[in-house]
C-alpha cells in the first residue's frame, strides 16, 4: 500500500441479521456492505455518494470501528485494526472523528457549548482548567464562532452554528481523519456552502484526511478529490472527482448526475441523461449479476448473470460495468464517449 494511504477498508463486508420488530420476525439477512475496498489518502477527501440505503453510513461506521466487520479488514497507517479492542480502540477513536447529519441530536442539549467542545479535549488529550479553556477558544475561532458562544446551550444556536460546534468537538481530539456523514444535508443551501467552505479551510489548516458521505453528488464533488459511487452495498465507480463527475463511466453515476441541476445546459452531459426510475432492490434480495441491472437502461445478457469486475477508465479510476468489458465495449471510455454506438443511445432519455 502506498505511503500516503492513512486509512483503508479492504474487501469490507457487513451483514445485518434481518430480525426486526417485537416478535423478531426474520426478514432475511441484509448485506449492507458487499466487498467494498477504498483508501483515504493523507490530506485528501474521498467522497462517498449513493442513494439512501446504499450502505454509505455503514462503510463509515466500519472504518471507524464503531461496528465490527463481517469480513474484510480495516488498516490504519498500514496496521490492521480490524480486531482492536479497548485501549488500542480508544487510541484509534482519537485518531478518527465523525460529524453527523443532525447537530440537534448529536449535541447534548443540557451541556454548554464550551463543555461539549471541552469534553474530548480532556478525554483524549488530558487537558484541564485553563489549558482546556484556551483550546476550546482556539477551536471556536477556527470554526468561525465567537468565544462568548462557549456559554450558550445548543438550542440557543442556529442549525449552522450547531454544526460548527459539532465540527469543533470532532477536532478536539486532534484527529487525523474526519468522517462527515451527511454533515450538511439538514442545512439550508446558503448555510451548506458556508459549512462546506469551512471544511475545505479546516482540511488545509489541519491537514485533515476526510471521508465525506452524501447522497448529493454536486455537494460531494465540491469538496472531494476522489469519489466512490455506491449502489446496493457495492462500489460501482471510483476515481478522481472531476473525471467521475464530468465523464461518468457507470450508468448509475450518470443517473445521479442527471438529477443534479446543470450549470451549463449545453454541456455534453445533457445529451447523456440516464433517468433513474423505481427503487433499488432490497439488500436482502440483491440481483444475481450487476446490482444495477433492474434499473439500467443499457442492461444486456451478462448483466443478469455475472457481477462485473472493476476495470480501468480513461482519465483515472475504475468502474464495475459490463459495458466496459463485453457487448458494446466502451474500453475505458466514459458513457458520453464516441465508442458508444448510436443504437444504444436511443434507449437514453
Ligand atoms: N443496525 C442495522 N440493522 C439492520 N440493518 C441495518 C442496520 N444499519 C443499516 N442497515 C441496513 O443496511 C443498509 C445500508 O444502510 P446505511 O445506513 O449504511 O445506508 P446509507 O447509504 O447511509 O443511507 P442514508 O443515505 O439513508 O443514510 C440499509 O438497507 C439499512 O436498512
Ligand atoms: Mg447514512
């Protein structure tokens, strides 16, 4: 593994038992994460995008060791931490922090902001008294809040301010890695961009490595160096953010982009729209072949039978799609590339 990889998930699998409800009726096992491999590189942001239920949060929780893997491994600085317990897990947790979607429920409403931010500073770094207070003040300023706000309670703050508090709290343990799970999804658009810009600024100030999880590809693109696209527990496309967003090689990525308002209506993307219809299949009964087969306008025979392997894409990254390897071969070209035959284009919207 290359030196600049801080955290890696290797062939991660997570199965949840399908027993739900009071009578524990079995609904079948759910494979929430299905052989996912990804790398977080030092000082860079990996964006993880996909529809609701695709397994994004589960990947984040596996990487942070908040839940145990069913199979596969988590490597932190090349060290296998998959089975770490107690003391080493505590060390691990201080190296990785998470910011969640809902700052209303993730902040203790009975604590003052200063104590919310101060708690991890004491717990992970052993600072107390004035040393702790000085650190709280420094972090408040770093996230764009006034020092006086340390005395406030969370319900005296706006949604954007609360999310700044959540970010300051996450930074309190001086983490190397920050996982932001739908961290701006609950915020108004204008506040969203303020928080995204704050994250970009903090990344360069603190040299943070980030995993940025969102269902919104336009948001992910704004902050990410690389993007992984998830569908039904699997990564279907992976690569440099600009290549994935400008020249998607997987029909699902193209569909996610079609849902994003176009800044330039004349761009090539508009003629390559893939409209998503219906819902994804249940993860307790996934299709036999490609996970996207039931919704893909380009599906042909192999897609129903065989799970596609990842193959390289021109411009960087990989895609798991039979279009690249058999049938109307794209040979590493993006979906919008000339290699695509005109007959197939007729099925596009
Ligand atoms: N603790 C659990 N027990 C059983 N099933 C679970 C559990 N956590 C997640 N799942 C299932 O795993 C799948 C992936 O869930 P996950 O929360 O990772 O998706 P997500 O991509 O983060 O979705 P969202 O965008 O809605 O947050 C879903 O089918 C979900 O119902
Ligand atoms: Mg989630």
